[in-house]
């Protein structure tokens, strides 16, 4: 899984990989996003973690958090 910068300046995580980590299909994830049921946050690191970015996604009581390095590679993750 990678964190990439889209052509509009937005950050992009592969929806297939994200859906599998949340235990839903990609179609369900996209549908729930359109309905405003997906909460997502992106936070840039600071201090010694300044080159890292944390992405948190919540969906119906499930959650996933990934930490990405400066190149966009996933270096840590957790699910709940």
C-alpha cells in the first residue's frame, strides 16, 4: 500500500487495499464514502517524525491507521 499525491494535489490511498483492511468490498467503501459515512484524516508528522504522514480512516465502528514514510511507503499500520 502506498500514499500518493494525486493530480489535483490530493492524497490518494488505493481503495482496494483500504477496503480489504476495513473488511468491506471496494464498491461498499465507495458507496459509503458517497453517503458521507467514511471519516478520513491525514496528519503530517512533526519533530523526529516530520518525514512521516499518518492516515486514519473510520467506517461503522471499524478503523484503520497507516503511517507512511516520505516516499509514500507504508511503514506501520493498525486496525480496530
